């Protein structure tokens, strides 16, 4: 089974990474491998084209390759709520939550996650265009094997960006190096309230795989849920994974980042979660109409959420 993540040196999709590296897929009888496919929109296209079996990525990004949810379903939440951080250069001395300070700044954001930031600003009454807020990719982040969050922190340090919208690892590296300050942590309540429910990290499969191999898919969901439970019980086991896959600094940070995230490790996808996701996707033009719960979530695997 080939499983893709759009960012590897990150806490964003870590339950899926840990499920592979700590042997939970193996214990379910699945020989699983991890692929880094950036950005998440490309990962979803590879899923559609049959090059991958599962994607661990932002739930709303599924729509980049599966219009109106046709052909794909969410299997489980890797964690709850929108999970990116807005980090600005520390020398700008911007107060936490002050979005008016973004006027005229260059903000790095990957394709897919950038939709979350754009809609967040609109919800806050800030038009990115009229405020000359430049939101776009970091060119060097497109290279093979590159982690977006870590690359964003480096770009901030080099002065090629004024800020970035990225994962907790990138935020932590920037803060520890003294080059960045967190302005928004949406998952924990910063920013306009609706933003928290825009999207969330999810495990995604095609309806074709679900129909052909329901037992295999159920085993994959159980493997990820068991990894969530193991990380909640002992966040320090994340270090073992980090030491295999991450550079030394990031490997030393991952257990603390996971400890902070474990309150959100709940695989359930509820009706109101889907309604908020649909509203966000419709507002961004990613979805033509609200789709019922059964058209978004593979509800047959709900029992696996309590594996």
C-alpha cells in the first residue's frame, strides 16, 4: 500500500507516518510505504490517477482532483480542526492576532493550504488584494524531498518572505531560531471563529479502492487510529520516528509538537464537521453545492474509529 503525505518533516500528518514507521500497518497485515508528494493538490491528483492508495492530507484538498467529492471519500480524521500557523518576521513585532499588520507583506503558502488563509482573511474583513497581501508558493519548496514548513522557516530567516502559513514544525523552527513570531494558531482559537472548522487533516481513499478492498481499507483505518492512540498514550515514541526520517533538530522537536497535538487526535468526522467543510469549500469555489455526509465520508468505516 502506497501512502502519500504532502509534508514529511511535520506534525500535520504524523499519525499516518507513525502508523507506517511504528509498525501498525504491518500488524494489520499491510506492507505500507510512505511517499512525499508535494503539494497536497498534486498528491490528490496522483491518488485519482491510481499512483497511490491513500493520501494523508488536508480534507478540502481532495476536491482539487475529485470535483464535488465524486470518486473519493474521507476515511478518518488524523486530527481535528484547521492546523496551520501564521508566522511573521519577529522584527516586525506584530501583536498576536493582529491581521491588519499583513498589509503589503509577502506570505508563503503552499497550494491547498493557501485557500485556508485567503478565506480566513475574508472572514476577518480583510481583502488580500486591496491590502496588497501577496500570498504564494515558495519556489524552492517544489524540489523533490523538500519539507514546506522547514523550507518556509529558512526563507523567513533569509529574508525572502515576510511570513508564512505552514505547519507547526515550521512555526517551531522559526520561533526557536528567533526569526519568526506566531501571529495565528487557528486550531487553538486564534483568528475568526469559523476558520477553525474550515478543514482538517484526513485519510483519503478513492471510492474504487473502498469498493474493491473494503477489508484492506478497514485495516488501514484501524492502523492509523491505533497510531493516534499510541501517540496520545506516549508522545515520546514520536522521537523514534523522527530520528529515522527527520534532520536532527526536527527530530528533537517532534515529540513536544505531538504532545501539544494529542488533544486533537480524534478520528471521528461528525455531521457538523462536514457541514463546515462544505461551507468553506463552497466559499472558495472548490465545491459547486453542499454534498451530503455520505457523499463525503466513507461511513462504513465509522466502527474502525474506536479500534
